[in-house]
C-alpha cells in the first residue's frame, strides 16, 4: 500500500481525528508518497503506519493521506476486536498478531522497532517515494 500526504487545513481537522494529530507533531510532507506498513482502526478512526520525515514509524490518521495504491502485501494478516478500543489491525504478524504486538509498536518499544526495521529492509520498501 502507498499513500500520498495531503495538503492539510489544520483549522478543519475532523472532530474524531483532532486528538490524534497536531501540526507540530505530524511530520509528513504534502504531496510526498509514503509506504503504508500496516492499517489500524482505533476509537473508530483509521490509521496508517508510515515512516515519517523524522524516520520514525508512526500511526497517523488516514485523514492525513490519500491512497495511491491499495495493494495489500501477501504476508499481512487481519485481526479484529483486539480490545482496548483497537477494532482492527491489518499488517505483518509482528504488528497485527494481538493487542500486545500492536501496542509495542505504538509505544516504540526497542525490540519491536528493531523487528520493524529488519522487516522493512527485507521487503525492499523505502519509507517514501518521491515519484
């Protein structure tokens, strides 16, 4: 999956997204394409896992992006109703396996981040593609 960052109007953030984004903490470049490494639905908001402009894997609301490729990698799994208001996670097993796996990436736990970078390098994905 790939998505391009939208030109955002920070005065017009939807109410359900507002608590998950801020102009000072959303590090993506408008019109730049990003690889989506997982998808989640938390508190009824859809999120894309991307590597932002600070080279950090982060879940950002889908509102920030427009999909340019909807192709889902063959090794992704889908897990629903994980608990703690996480309704859905689609992605590699080490992220989507269960609530603990998902939260460990959200919390930027070092072992999970190491796994993420190894996984990403074996897939040959770049975090951004300026095409």
